[in-house]
């Protein structure tokens, strides 16, 4: 049941990730500085810092969602392999044990990525609202997609 819930939630996350990616690319607004060149907050205006967090955070979220997609496919394959094992086979227990540990490792890593998304989405929501309010940037479409991603992540977490 856990595997089914995780799979269904992942599919929903992927749907919103694609929509989010298109919405962000359409916005055309990119912060002037990049993570590698970022200076201290005290030397940069708050507006610039928030814009940088908005840009870097969206990139990070894209990467997290892509990683979750890859892990979901891998987990699905592993679960299918486990389900196909012959329980009457004398080597069943050893084979299953050998397969379960890497699967649990992937599942745990997937959970950590989802946890990072749970933290990152509220930050992006704040940055998007702030940029809309303080700089007049149009972020409503991105914020709507973020809300859907947040709901999808929470539904997987509860399921």
C-alpha cells in the first residue's frame, strides 16, 4: 500500500513539475547573480537576495523533482522484481534480503528529497509573493503550480 501511494503521488508530482518548468521558463525573469558568485547579504539589496533565492530555489526544486522521478522509476522496478520472486525457491529469503536493502536505501533517499521539497516550496512561495508585491513581478502562475506541488507532496506524505 505504501508503494502504491508513493507511486501515485510521484505521478502527480511529475505532472506538476512539468507544468512548473514551463511556467518558470515562460516568466523570463532571472536574477542577476548566480549561486557560485553570490555575495554576502549585507552587500546586496534585500530585493536582489530574494530574487536570487527565487531563481536558485526554482532550479533546486526542478532538480529535486527530476531526482524523485528517477528514484520512483527505480523503486517501481525493484518492487516489481521483488514481487516476481518465487517464494517457494530455496534461495528466496537470501535473494529477497539482498534486494531489499538497496530498495530501502533508495526509498529513504527519496523521502529525504521529498522532505527538502516540503521545506523549499514555502520559501519559494514567500519569494514569489514578495517579488510580486515589491517588484511587480508576475508570479501568480508559478505560485499556483507551487501550491499544487505542495499539496501533492503533502498527500504522498499522509498516504
